[in-house]
C-alpha cells in the first residue's frame, strides 16, 4: 500500500474509514485536514457515509487512471469534471 498523502510506503490504516493508508501520523493528519474522511462524513452529517464512499471510490479510480466511461466502459476518463459528474451520479444510484 502507498500513503494517500505522499505516495510512499504506508504502514497505518485510517480507523474511521478503513480505506486510507498513511506512512506516518503527520501524513495522516495532513490528509485528514485536507480531505473529508468517509468515516468522519458518516458521523458528522451531510452526505451519507455510503454515498460518500461511492464518490470516493470513483475519484480514487480516476486518480489511478482506471475510471472508464461510455458504452462498455471503453473510454478512460481524463477530465476531472467528468469524473466528479460520474461520482455524483454513482452516489445517487439506488437511492430512494
């Protein structure tokens, strides 16, 4: 695993969301202050934890160059605005 903040080798896992990894406590603190943690979001209101988790997964795929769109998922998404649109639409699916 790589650190979600600095991309070096990670040793710590976020106990709130169990999805983020960090190389040390300083990186964890920096990342936590800059980005909303799924666990923190779920506990604090706003978007539901499940909707935010779906958005986080899509944006993580985008940053890794693995997010696809179009019929059959043939096109790699390179535009961040398009990635956010997909993330938002994904978080709204199956919501009633």
